[in-house]
C-alpha cells in the first residue's frame, strides 16, 4: 500500500431495486454509463452486501420457518420472534453473547456480528411477504464474479469490495467493513517497514478493505439513501492481493474467546 494524495468517493445513482436473479454487474454497469461515471483502471467499486444478497436470492420467508427448541429458548431470553432466532442460529456456529434484543453470533464464515448478518430492514416493501435476508454464501466469490464482469464490460483493471455495517466491541456505532473483496489486498502487512523516523514497524497490519468500505459508507448511507454502489478513485497499493476472508482473526489469535 502506498500513500494516495487524493481519493474521490462517487456514488452511482440510478440503480433500480434489485430482485433475485438480476444480473447485478449489468445493472451496475448501466447505472455507471448513464451517470457518466465509468470506472477507470485502479478504481474500486464498493457494493452494499444487501443488493448482492438480493440478486443471489438469499431471502428466507418467515412463514416457512419452524423454530427449534433451542431457538424458542433463546427467543425468550432476547425477546425476538423465535422464527428469526432460528434463521440466525442456522447461519451461526455459536452464540457469542446475548441479552434482551441483542444476539452477537459467530457466522458460519467466521465473522462475529449481530444476528449473524441476518437482516430484516430494507428487505421487502410493506404489504409483501415477511422475509429475512442472509449474507452471500461466499462474499469473496461474489466480489470476484462482479469484478470479472465489470472488468470485461469496461476493459479496465478494477477491484471490488462488498461492504456491510458492523458494530464494534469497544466502540458505539456501526461502520462499514469489507466482507468480500477481489482485486486488492484486503489486508496489508506493514511489519518490517520503516516508520517516519526509520524505526521498524513490528505490529502494524492495515485492514485496507475495511478502510475502503468505511470510506464508501460516508456517501452510501445506512437508511433510505438508495446509493448502494460507490466508486472509489485515487487509491494506490502495491501489496499482494488478499481476499476479505483474510481480515477474520483466527481463533488462536482471539484473546477474548
């Protein structure tokens, strides 16, 4: 990773509501062309997880869910619909912490997050079926498919980050993080490099993918903004490409497990 003297964050307007089976790359490309924001070599396209999951039909209809005894017990503890708790459990490997109205789960992909990423907001319009939305099965693979399609469409080498909003254990508020990426180093190991005064860095490892996702969140928004795709321009890097899965701390390094 090298310093970037100026970085632009360009929201891509005009994206339609995404539905299962949609060609998401084609929708993004069309919106880029209509808004005269075609990507250039080195750009990063940040895509909100929610529209990736919708295109991949990661919906669960609550009417089809039968809660288990474990889900009913946990639902009583946290005060949630047992069917929602059942879906959360199905996406999880363990309950990290729980209290009324909160479940912190270890997702099957290793991420520790509220409700295992299962979403109930901005999923279906009022009056429609009561549905939940799950994370993509393999966010890095989803990012790679989008990158391949957009690179072929525009004939430029670009990168893709799939972002989601996470809370942090020691800080209030949510912030964008990279749950999938392709074409860039999601993690940059700076150890062994000199600092400003020539001292050798010993512990610095940069979550480059998370930094990009958080920056894109400034224009992407969290509610009804309707801007789920952001073009990040001006970044520079020289580290090896690593997927977002590398951002997940291995259990052996988790001091709080």
